[in-house]
């Protein structure tokens, strides 16, 4: 599998990143180990997790996924140094995580130490802020009227960012993390962190992971342009829209054990009439060209301009293998034109 430079860092990562958020809830440790073994065997070197996982999040499952990965490292001595490991500090609003408080320099230091202990490693290659302290247009808050930037105190936000960057710098100096990045952030957030880093000689954010799929394209072109021109790696998460672009929820179906049957922190916001109409249109394109809907959807994201590495997730080995099969799918101009026509019809289906 091809490797690509992670933004302005010195890390090289595979174009597919193995996500882990279902491990410890929808997947057992044994199943997670099987996924890790398979991913490493086929050449993936990039693993993403977070202190908040398993998902859907709960007080009981906080840190469960990191513990599973740590157990895998312990059971597979010598493999840790060949992998790029990413984790994240949870943001505000989760009552059982630091009493729901905002990310601060002090909380960054405490969270890193907790993650290192659970992961049974001395360092994290990419340490990310799971979401900003301010309210941002993510998780279906991108529609007019859902947020009001006038309510954001820019000066206070900048002060908080500087405090966070100083803590990340200390962690880098101590060898606990190698690089830092963002998640669920915006062009303003990315640019402000880059400017503060430059002005104060602090670590540069080398990546951002945001939701991006055929059903969720709001980062194109403005945020992705920002990333490309500033040397920030763009890491799409939920490239099949939380499983919706597998087609398994067609015609109102909700298979037992699937994510839409579980209580979600932000609700089942992808379940809209326009989403289902768009999915049906993409399914027709996939059928016409002898592809699965998953292959079509993932291949489109894998090959999208500006995408560095795509974070995939699976709850079964069959799903994981299907996801990875999309990496070798070359989408013809005809397919891309047909997909483009659906995008124009359903540019923002949820």
C-alpha cells in the first residue's frame, strides 16, 4: 500500500488508516486483534483511536479501545515502532470526561498520560484535539441558523489555543508525542493554530480529520484548499457516512447491532429523505458498473484531491476486506461524471 507524507511532519502514512472506535463495544478484543493483524499484514501502518472510544461513548467504555490496542502491542512485541499511532483528547460536553470541561493545557497533559498508560506505549505519533472548545458547524450543525459565530469570543479562543499549544510543545519535548493535529475543526481554527504556532515558535498542527463522504462534502473546496496550501494533512472520517453508504439502511431497514439502532451522542442525523434518495442513486451507479456501494463510495474518497489518508472502520472482517478492496478500484471518467451528477442533485443531503 502506498505511503504519503503526513502534512508537514516527518511521518509517512498509508493512504488508508484503520479506525478503531467500535472496538470494545461492537467488537470484542479478539475481533479487534484480528482486524489489527490483517491490516498490518496487508501493509497498513496508520492506526487511529481516541480516549473517548468505544463509540457510542459512555462512562463505562471510556478508554476501552485504547486498552485493547495497548494489549495488542503487548501481545505483539516489535510491531509498535513500525506503526503510526494517532489518538485524541475529548473536547467539552462529555460529563464523565474531566467533568465535561473544555480542553486546556492542563487537561492535555493529563489526557496524554492517561492514553499512554492505556496504550502501553511511550509515545503517540499524532495527538489530536477531538473537537474545538467553541461550537463549530459539525455533526449536522452546518445549516444556516444552527450556530452563531458572533457568540464566539475570538480573543478567549486564541488564549485557550495558545495554552493548548504550549502543553503540546511540552509533551513533544518530553518525547510523549511526536506531532499534533486537529479534528472536527474549520478553516478559521486551522489557520489560527498555524498562525499562533508560527508567532510563538510552537508545534504546527500537521493534520485535521473531518467527516467527508459522498453524503457530506462541506469541506470542499474551502477547507481542503486551506489544508493543501498550508501543508496540513486532510484525514476523512466516516467515508461511508456511518455505514449509510453500504446500503444496509435502504428501505427503512435497521439491521440488529448496527449503529443506527444505538443511541448516538449527536442523534441519527444522517437519516433523512434526501440521504436515502442520494444513496439509492449511488447504488444504481455501483450496480451498473459491477461495484458494491462501499467500493464506489470509498474509492471516490480515496482518490479525491487533497485527501492524505482515509480513516475506515469495520465491525466484521468481511466489512474490513470489502473496505480495503476499494483501494484498488479505479473509477473511470464515466463513473466520475455519473457520481458528479448525483452530487449536484443532492449536494447536502443531511
